[in-house]
C-alpha cells in the first residue's frame, strides 16, 4: 500500500496528470473488460437467456454505481479544496460521512430486494420465462452492490490521498478475481447464473475491502475520522452530504445516460430491426463501458489537480490541466473511433459469429455508432471540470442535455429521417448537440466578461 509522492500545488500539471491518468485508465479498463468477459462467458456457458437475465439486472448496477460516483465525486472535490486550505479534520470528516452514507444507502434497499427477489425481477422488466433466472442471479448479485459503492467512493479518495496506483490495483484485483472465478463457477463447476453473480460479488468485495482498509489504516491524510452523533453534528452531516450530492449529481446523471441509451435503444432497435437488431445493439452496449471509462478516467485524473489548485486560487494551473484533459479526450476518442471503423468484424466476432444476422447488422452499424465517441469523451471531460470547480449548475445541465433532452428525441426522430443508419447515429447527434451547447456557453461567458471589463474601464474614467 505504498503511496506516491504527489504535490498537487507545485509539480508540473502534465506530470501530475500523467501520474494519475495511466493507472486510473488501466484500472477502469480492467473493470470494463470484466463486463465484456462476463458477457462472453454467459453467452458460451449459459446461453442467450443467461445474457438476457444479466442484462435485465444491469440498470440496477448502474443506479447504485451512479449514486456511488455522485458521492465519491462530491466528497473528493470538497475534501480536495479543504486540504488546499489546510482543513485536514474537515476533509477527513467529509470522507467518513460519504462512506457511511453509501453504506446505509446500499444496505436498506439491498435487504428489501433480497427479501423480495421475484418482485424485484419483475420490477426490472423480467418476463415470466426469465424471472426465475433473474431471481437466481439477484440473490447472489445484490450483496455486491454495497461493495461496488464502496469502490466508487474509495477510489476517488485514494487518488486524492496520493495513491493512484493503489486505486488502479483495487480495480485490477477485483477484475482478475471476477474473471477467474467466473470461468471456474460457470464452466468446471457448472453453477450457472448463481456462479456468475457470486464471482462478481467476491471480486467487488475484494476491491471495496482494499479501499476501506486503506482509509482505516494506511491513508496519508484522508483517514477515517470519528463521527459525532449529536443532533447538531447530524444536521451538519446532512448538510455536507447534500452539498456533496449537488456537486456530484452530474456523475449520477452521466451513469443514467448509459441506462437511457440501453433502454431507449433496445426499444427503437426492436421496432425497426426486431430481435436481431436488439442483439446487434447489445454487442455495442458491451463496448460502451470501455468508452465511458476512458472519459471517466480523464475526468477523474484531472479532478484532484483542478480542485486542489482551484482551492489555492491558481487559475493558470487549473486551466492548463483542463487543456491537457481536453486534448487527451480528443486523442483517445479518435483512437477508439478508428478501431470501430476499421475493425468492426473483429470486435463483433468476439461475441458471435460474423455470419450471424445480428453480427452483420452490428458490423454495418459500428462505424456510424463510433462517430459519437470523440464528443462523448470530450463532454464527460468538460462535465468533470465543472464538478471540480464546484460549478454544479452547468455540470448538471450538460448531463441532463446529453442523457435525456437530446438523446431520447435523437433516437426517436433520426430513424424517421435516415432509416436504420439514423438509429446508430442517434448517440452521435446527442453528443454533438451537447458539445455545441458547451461552445455556446463558453462564448457567452467570454462575451459577458469582455462587456463587464469595458463597463468597469468606462466607469473608472
């Protein structure tokens, strides 16, 4: 649990970003690889019904992950600014409160879902045929939701504490355990969906436990701090948590974007292309976490640098970090887009035979779908910047635009104008419109600033 020596206020911002970005990216990609690998295992070891049962549970995981990211992002921004101002006790209290909060948020609904697994399965949209399989998966999967929330919060704090490599290892260890146990439980032992869910739970427990133990015993500055239970202290805790939620709310909305993409996309593909279209879109959805995690890694790597220097008032270092993050997002998005455009047969063939009807639909659609990736990652980076400097309103507004206001109409209208190609381009249109909104907002702020400067100059004369 060795920490890295990182001085956020004096070390060059490019060096800082590199130290954060490389381990953060590899750690997050390892978890995305688990999602894809689990789909491959389920497809070959359980069958299409197994994949369907797992996919029905995915929105539940996204919801809990989104809440964890919301609290983690908010706590990290607040603690970072407090550290920059020398308020160590306040930073520790915020970290402690955030972990306690997500634990309570996870435990209460988890107990209810464990008590009523069949009702939960139907609520998630399972048919009568799939309900027993979804129920089987849920009973072993639900305990992992608390561990996932621990991971989501702790990784923010561990990176802020100066140990981005350890944060990476939390993800890598969880991924390796999940993959190895998933193969063991599904194939040699034949435990089916219960085995797949148990592997997920054990892997996430390992990642979450590493984070909790680190904050208890090994953290440099951001160790857990005893919480007072008086009425006044609880009132202050609720206020602090509310502020953290407001700062991190766009992270929850960003996670909801993926859920909306899957839900609305499935409906539109079913309407226009039937089951094979849904299958093709499902393959694309297995790759979306990779794209999301790249954007998330860029935003989370820049966040501690930006928040800390924002707290110190070092605007030049803040803007230099954001420029590096934006250039990185454009480069990464371009590379991923090129891979989807040049090698769709290989990417689709990992899941199903290229001769399959669904595979042919996916191979045709991947180049169109990938046109969104540069803008997708760029928008995530900008939203992360607004979170880092406590600008809650623009971060939330952009998350709402890309996740709901632009995305849903794009899915509904583009197919009528462009046919099936329009379905694949819906995400691209939504992200492009969000980027245009960002540019317009920036132009308006610059214009207002210049006008204010002219007014002040005139007044001084």
